[in-house]
C-alpha cells in the first residue's frame, strides 16, 4: 500500500487532527489528503 502523504506531513497533521485511536490508516490518510486540499484552497 502506497501512502499519498509524506512522513513529515503525516507527523504534522497527526498533531492538528484529533484522530480516534480506532481510526484505520486508510481513513487517516484520506482525511489528511482532504485536509491538505483544503489548506491549498485557503492558500496556506
């Protein structure tokens, strides 16, 4: 399985987004990718 998120981004976003302990990795990655798209739109 290839993740679409770099390790640095993963570590940054895991601090920002409060994931439940039961979250599946693929769900976490999907949410992180959506968050990055939102950031890009907001010009962060």
